C-alpha cells in the first residue's frame, strides 16, 4: 500500500480532483508509468484491452505539461533553426492506424478541456492538409499524434533537428502489432534518429500481452553498441526498458460451440453452424463475428441475412470495402445501432467500438495471442470477463479451437519473436536520412544499430545497402553518373538532386498493397465473351479486390462481394466489371485460411492433444469417433512423429503427411517433394496443402515404391531439400516473385508513385518479375535478393518453419501403406479441386489446356 | 504458323524463322531499357542488354540465318545505342558478322543507331509478307509493338506468358527484350488488328509453344 500511496503523491491535486470528479481512481499501472516518467525511465506497459492503457501512456505528459504551464514563461517562438527555446514538441505519439491517432486525439480533448490544461494536441496523418503540416513543422503542438510513415517524413525533412530537439516523451501504441512487420523496422529506425536528436527522450510502449516482454522492451531504448576494439568485453548488460504489467482483469470465458449439426470434414464456411451463430447474435446485445478472410466474411454475412427473420441489424466490415461504407458501419457501431458485425482482422486493432458483449470467432483461431486480442474486443471493462464462442468450421479446427482455449486458460502467449530488421527498409531509411541532412557512413551505421531490430547489422550489409541506395549496388558499375546520393568532399552522403527527394516523399512507407482492382457493378451482358470492348463504362463502385484472385476466374464465374453474389463480366485496365447474379450459391473464392498460418505454438499443442488420448474426452463426440477410427485404420501421430500414409485412389497413388506447420510451409514442402518424386520417377502430378496436412498424388505406385526401397522416406524428407532443390524452385516461384516485388518497392528500387503524377500508376512500365529473373541470373547475391530471401524465411514461403520441421521429424517418420484413404486424410483430400493445385510444370498445363480445346473443337 | 500461306516457324524464344528465306525476325528488343530508367533515377539492374543479346545469340546460333530483321523498338530510346557497353557492342557485331542485318524503325527508336552496323528501313516487304513495327492489320503483315501476352487459365492455375498472335493472314510478334512486359491479347488493340476475336495465341511455354484460341485467354 505504501508504494501505492507514494506513487499517488505523484499526481498533482488538479488531476486527483479530476479523477475523483469522474468517480475514478487512478489505476496502479497508470501511477507506475507516472513514477517511471518521473525517474526518466523508458517503460513498456503490458495491459489487456480496457485497462486504460491510453490514459496511462499520456498521464505523465499531461502532468509534466500542466507543471510547465505553471512555470514562468519565456517562450521563444521562432521559425529560425538552432534557436534554443522552451516549449516545442513535448510528446510524440505513434500508432499503427491513422484512425486510432484521430480517435486518441478526441479522447485526450476531454481531460485537457475538463482540467483546463494549456495543451495543444494535433494529429498528423496522410489526410492532414499541406498547410497545416508545414505549420506544424515551424510551430509544433505540445502533443503530436501520428503514424510511422509520417515520422519517417518528418525525420527526412530539414526541420527534423529543430522539431524534435525539444522532445521529452514518445508513446508507442499497439506496439505488439507494430513490431511484427516492416513498419516496425521503419519505426525502430525513426526512433534511433530521435534518440540522437533528443538524447534525453524517454519512450513508453503500450502493448497487449506478448510471449517475450523482455525482448520487446529493447525496442524502446537505444541499444548499446560495443566499442569496435574492445575485444571480449561485451557492451555490458542489454539495453532494456522497464516493464510494467497491469493486473489482468477477469479471465475471459471462452467456449467452443458444440454443434448439434454434422461437423464438416473440410472447408472453412462453417455453414453447418449458421443457425447457431444467428441464435448467439439474437441472444446478445452486440456481437462481433470474426472470420479469417474477406471471402468468408462475405459469405457468412450473406448467409446470415438469408435467415435473418427478425431483421437484426447485422453489418459487414472488411478492408476491401469502400471507405465510405466502412465509416458508415463504424459510426453505426459506435452509436450502438448494430446487433452484429461480421468482420475480418480489419477490426483487430484498438479502436473503441463501445459495448460489445460477445465475440464469435468463426474458423481457426490460428494463434493463442491473436485469439486473446480478438476476445479482448468484447467488453472494454476490465473487471467483467470478456465472453467468446469459437465456431470450428471443420474437424481439424475443433482440435485447434480446443488447443487455443486451453492456451488461453493458461494465459500462454505465442506472439512472434522480435524481427531482425529488413535491408529493404534500411535502404528506404538511408534515403530518408540523405534527404534530411548529409551523413557520414560511420555515423549512420552507429546510429541505426541503436535500433533493436538492427542491433546486429553487419558493416558489410550496411555498406552494401548504402551502395544500393546510391547506384543500385550492381556488380556492373555502370550507373555512377546516375547516382541518387553522392559523397561530397568531406565524405558525407547527400541527395544528388531534388527529384530524388520528391520521389522519396511520394513513396515512403512499408505497406505494399496487393495489386488491387476496382470492382464496379454493371448490367449483365448475357453471353458475353469477356472482351473488354462492349461493356459500358461507369457503374457503381463496390470496392476493391486482389488482382490475383480475379486472375483465377473465368468470365461468368460468380463470387460474393460486398454482400451480394456477382458475376464476373470483364476486366479492363484496373477495373473489374461485375453484374448482379441471381444464383444463390456463388463459386465462392476459397483462398483457405487467410494470411496468417497456424502458429507454431498452437500447432505443437494440437499435436500433443492428438497424441494424448485422455485429452480426447474434451472433444466433441463426432471428433472423438473420427480419431478412434483413425487409430484403428491407420495411426494418430505421436507428439514428435510424422505419419506418412500412402494409398491408391481413383487410378492415382497418394502420399499424405501431417506436419501441422501451416499451409504456407506445406505448400513449399509440396513444391520440393514433387521435385524429388519427379527425380525418383514416381511421376508426381500435383499436390494440395491445408494447415495440417499435405497430399501429393502420382502415377507411380507410391506404396510399392516405399516397400521396394525405391523411395526412402527419410531421404525424401531430408532437410537437404532446402539446398539445391529449393534454389531451383525459387528461380521460378511466383510467391518468391511476389516477395521480391515487395522488397523492390520498399527499398525504393521501383517507385509506386512517380514524381509529377498525381495518381499511382497501375500499368508499371516494366514487370518486377522480369527484373527478378535478370537480377537472379546475373547477381544472385544482390542486396535486394538477400532481403527477399530473408522475407521468404518467414513470409509466404515460411522456409524457416519448414526447416525446423524437417529437423524435428528426422528419425521420427512413421509410414502406413493403406488400401484406401484414412479418416485423417479425408479433410485434405477434400481440398483437391477446391484449392489451386501446384507443382505442375507450365508446359504440361498449357498443353493440357490446348488439348482440351482441340477436343472441344472435334466435338 | 502460316501467314498468307507462307510457312513460318514460331520459336519458343519469341523469334520467328522463315526457313525458305533463311530469315530470322525478332521484335521489341528494347536494348538499354534498364539504363534508360536509370537516367530517370530508377536504377533497374543493368544486365538486361546482355541478357537479351545472349538469348538472341542462342537463337541465331540455332538457325544460322542469312538475314536478321529487328522489327523495331530494338533500342529503348533514341540515345540507347550510345549507352551500350563495349562488350554488348561487340556481341552485336559478332551476331551481325556474315549476315544481313536490318533495323526496322520503331516508335522508341525512330532514327537509325548510327554507331552500329546494319541497314535501316521503315518497313520491308519480302514476297507476300511485309514487316513493319506497328501493326496496321494489312494482309501478310508481320509486326510487333504491342507485346502480346496471354493468360491461360488451366486446371491448376492461371499462367501468364508472352505469345505470338496470328490469324493466318497477319501476325503480331511477342517482345524479345528481357524487361518487356506484355499487353493482354484480349485488349481491344488486338481486336482492331484482327477484326474479329477469332485469332490464335501461340503461347511461349518453357520448352515448347502452345496453340490456344485467343477467346480462351485473358
């Protein structure tokens, strides 16, 4: 109690009265952060949603500024540089969402107005008018709320030192979300610059619960750089911020729906549980229905309305909807007018949606921490438990839901470890620095290593990146005269011309959107052949859709978009024309589980759950029966082992294995396995992967080949497949090319927007795929290819996870030759024909398409 | 592939060979496209010219033609030929040795590459076939300019490749350059030239060519 009382002394009377007037008392962690700020210590606050995190973050600022207001005034206001002055920017707040920055600004207005504090709060986002942005640089507010991209822009302006010289505090909101992406890398580099411009600044991070708070806390403080000559003597203790953990409120109540219906073997629609979901919405005041993909959201929303006899106000929210439509839903939500919102991760982050009393999670939870954050969206009051119901869409998802519920009960976390900073982001930052003030390589190298993700950056990687920014970093030194940054006679790098600076400004940021197409609703043109000629231009704008999705469609295919079934009519430039279809069932896009793979942690729990028969009693009866049958017919995998089944079916021979490592790693595995089977003359035809299993099919009798020793399973799954086989595949992998494109854009090799053009140009004048092909052939160790490889380790190809898995199962492969498909294999077998099939060479596919045509023509 | 009855070999590299005339045609090499972008601050890898010439050398070695026609846009801009690296300049000279070489003018390179050998023409007619850069739709015409590509939706996935477009009366050649993308043959530009959607794509696979109706492509 004493500690609490003394902390409470830190709160000035004005604030104490304000809390009292509201009937609140300051929470312990709010006072703890105040104490840290007084001691000039950076701190990481770990707190669940609803714990008053934002106020905790800003309280020290409000107190300090209210005290500054009482001190004698001698505020020098000047637009000149190098003028020492009081006042100026005090606190910089950074959030991942500009909407969140705006929301927080609104929330801050209240205490400031009610206590009549002389504090100016402003936001700065992409939407802020140019005139205000310019004014903010000359005459900054006390508190500026902004995003990582805007911070990068401010740092790259000549006003940076003036603007940030006065900075006392940095508040980083939703830090757990920011640090998992390249935006986090960019932010860390921005922080490293702020540590230099304002040496006394302290940072406060606000975060949901994470697996490794210690590691996250490094993000907030400058890392210690060991002196280059001090051999053996390490730089002392690791640089970390203090950690404040808010007492976690009531534990959430999470249940799994025990459906009365038949539980599907495969698929992600959860259609079987539709009536049960509807009942849940009906019985609660406001429910959030989370799903994993946009297409799932579309489908569930549409299905719910089909059975919505009570006309409950149910809305749809996902990132591809038109902005105006999303704002409408958000406003209705805040006003308490909605009973249910079907949404994707577009609603994962912290904007306050008012009173939500139930979270319904449809489909796989994917990760324990992810699930907990979603559940936290229900009920923003700490002392009442959040309530959630999980709806597994198939039998494997039952296991995943069970594992997630157990993990949540233990409060186990599975957030990813802190990233290693990406070189493409570093390239962007280096360009930004050169746009600000000229720099020496030595100085900047030391500065960027103070950022936690770049603490281990080698000098040669840094120098290569500088070289890349200057002249492209090519072995063929032919671009010296086109250098974008140049060294002056003192060795300082500076921007070669103003156009380079302009281009940097236009292209700052690390969010590279998928190539999107605008979806427009037009009148159907029956019997249309898909030519772009005859469709009338115009039509109502429905939103945007990923280009790669449309690429897989044929004219006349139907899919759900914007809550209606539409028919694909035509594609012209960057617009997709669709018409309203009367079909009830659409050929719904089924890009399976969405972007996030099943977390390694949860996968491990699922394997243990499977292996532990005594735990099966917590599973629904249908699932228990399924697993028992598997035990009789084949084998349920043990916790470390990987079961491989081979069996014939429909004139083909199948190999099904169960690594449980997520769809991305399985896809990569499938690519590499088919290459090996090809070499082993098993004549593989294709494969399909889901989150849990991989099925490969071949002409050759796989069971016989294993029996005769012509296929050695240990050799087939040997980790050495990540050598030459991988290299050969990467040369042509579409996923690798997508990864490269992102790196090329972020690094500034390829601008998204061109100077002198208002709009981004969709029709790039060259294809990044072709650039990849040429670069890979001529300079395979180029810094951008290294950056793309680093991304592939954890991104779309999930190579690291695949490597870990291959090592794990080495010596633990159990083979079963069966005469027919096993119960465990049914789900992945059902994906065949629904999911894209990989692994087949382009020539065979093209020849087949051509042959089909001939057959058609011959009748 | 036949054009107005003349038998031509569409090569999987994107080149066209007329064996009767020992004539090899390549279109839209766009040499020095990389450095062209570099002059504007976009530092594309500077290996494109060497890569394109290496592929050209392979196909020239394969057919050993008497005459080579570069069907326009051989250079990405007017000054491109002056930026050629010495090694690339030598590579071109080696390809030209012992054979006729005709640079057809294109919209990117309307003027002859003064620093290089070879004759220059706006267009050229041999027998019933006329060669020019921009297609007009005339009978017997072989042109480039449009960079045709086709997207074929197969059983497994959509495959996007360069292609020849032809209706037996005229043909549009794919671009040969390392950095040249493509325009879908379903674009209305093609409908104008072929006057009907009824033409064929000769799609460049990895090792072989595939003949697919344009109406089946995207």
